[in-house]
C-alpha cells in the first residue's frame, strides 16, 4: 500500500469525523478553524503524492475545496460528507503501479 493511499484513508477518516453534525462544527469552531487549515495541508500533501503515484485525485481536490469553504455551516457539513466518501472510495482502489505488476493487496 502506497503512502498516498494511507493518507487518503487518514484524511477520509478525519473528514468523516468533521462531518458529524454539531460535534464536527464545535471542534472546528472551538479550535478557531485550525482543523480546516490542517486538513488543507493534509489534502495538498495527499494530492501531490497521489499525482506522483498516478492514482485518482478527485478526493483530494474535493478535500481542498472543502477546507476552503468548510467554515460555512450547512455547506461545510455537506462538503465534509462528500470529501469523506470520495477519499474512502479512492483509498479502497488498488495502487496503479502495483496493479500493473500483479502485486495487488
């Protein structure tokens, strides 16, 4: 499993936690929107590594957008849910280079 897939699992899990109604919002507001900045950095790193590995980048791109507009109450919640879904689906797909070599785990 590549580092980019591991980061997709981590960022997808974090997005799912932020998508929990009221709890995720309270966490973000309680820490003065710092979690959104941390998630933005995590999504950018994940995107760079995914591009390097040749994997699907949709989840990371949606995550970057989510981190930028996540402060909007209802829209942020919807975007966190969508980001979590896309990241988890992308993370579940096998790595392209391992698949080409027949080493799929």
